[in-house]
């Protein structure tokens, strides 16, 4: 068992650092190639950017394993790229594909808008303003509170727990979108597979590692693993949604032949009536 723990101590940190690339590069390429982000919930970049930035600023106060810090840095860069691609290729308001068009267009008229249309704007500019404002706010708090140890320690723990809790709810927007459309169309299986594999490796590493892993990581990791597993059940149940059944060619021919037959019959009846009228005169 000790060799397995040692092996996990080397493999899991490496996987965590590379996981943002493994999880989202295929999704980004798929949207870029299709020129559409339909089926992808734009809430995912929002959640991951908030969670990653909070985790980065949580590090000075918690001094957790360096691999988790590097993962947060790589994740931030990856999510910025993903957000850019999703905004560039967002579906038109009338598009009904996959339901990620939720951030851009309502699925139906009864869909409630968020306050101030938050993260549902048509223009890309407000999205980047939110991200930059969050980063600037965290930098300001770091500079103001770090010289006050008694306050800074509580502040550091607070943003750490918030960041990890936000990351833990990452699958929820996609779960809700899948449930509404009863389809997983647009959500890449590669993303789901990397999430499930990452959950398994993280759970083992969190509870066997000899380095510092705060309990905040462990609790939020357990919750996220449960959500990812449920997302896997959805993928198994819904797949890419119901397939359209094309009408058989013979049925189509029969449908058109009936009106034609009636038309010809009507024509014959009208011709007979004309002949009878001529004979009478």
C-alpha cells in the first residue's frame, strides 16, 4: 500500500497541473471547429475563474501543496481562453441547440432573467469587466489586509472556503441544462471523463498525502465528486438527446398520391358533366 501512496504522490500532482488542459482543450477546439458554443454552459468559465482566482489568493495564508497553486494558475489561463472562444462563437438568439444558449438566449419565454442580466449580456465587454474587477479587488484586499495578521488569517480562510465551494458547484449548471433539454448534446465526453478521473485521483491523494491539504479541499472535493458522478448518470441516460425519425419514402409517396388521385377524379367528374351538358343542348 505504501508504494501506491508514493506513486499517487507523484502522479496525482502532475495530473492536477495538467487537468485544465486535459479537461477543456478538447471542448475549446470543438467549439472553435463548429463555430458554435451551443450546448456549453457559459457558467462554467465563470465558476472556474472565480474559484481559481480565490484559490490563488488563498495560498499566501494557507501555504497548501504547490501543485494545487500551479493548477489554479493554469486553470485561470485556460478558462480565459475558453470564455473568449465561447463568446466569439455564441449561438444566435433563435438557436435551440443544446441549451447552453442559456447565457445568451432564453430557452422559452418563461425563463427568468438574472438580476441585471448578470452573465447573460449580449456584448462581450461586461464579461471581461467582471473578471478584471474581481482580480483588482482581490489584489487590493491582499495589499490592505496582509499587514494585519489577525484580520488577514480570517480573510484568507474565508476566500479559500468560498473559492473551493464555488468550484464544488461547477457541475450544477451543466446538470440543470441537461435536465431541461433532456440531452447532453454539446457537452464533451472527454470533459466528463477527465472530471471523473480527476475526482478519483484527488480523493485518494487528499486523504493519503503527507503534504498539507486543508480540510476545505477535502470536503469540497467530496461534494464535487458526487455531482460529477450524477453528471455521468445523466450522460448515460440522455446521451445526445432523442434522434429524429425520418418519414419513410413510401409513406411520403402515399401521402402525396392521395390528393393527386382526388384531383384526377374531380377532373374526370367535371369533364363528364360538361359532355352531358353539351348533349342536352
